[in-house]
């Protein structure tokens, strides 16, 4: 659980270098971050539903 939290918090810690490197404004970076976290949540829910319906052997990545 801690790695999952740390994985997403790194994006916020590296925000300034990423913004400068890509030439993004604060608003554009916030929109991109929001899109990432929304997609992360939707995919998490989808994989959770899939895991309930599929054999565990098939869920290995």
C-alpha cells in the first residue's frame, strides 16, 4: 500500500522539473495530472471487476 501511495506522490514532487522540461503551464500540468489520476482510478476499478470474474491464473501480468 505504501508503494502505491509513493508512486503517485512522486508526480507532485517532480512537478516543477517536469513542467519546465515540457514547457507546460501550471494549469496544463494540473489538467494532465488530473487525467492521469482519473485514468488510474478507472483502470483500478475495471481490473478489480475483471479479477472477480476471471481465474487468478489469467490475471498474472
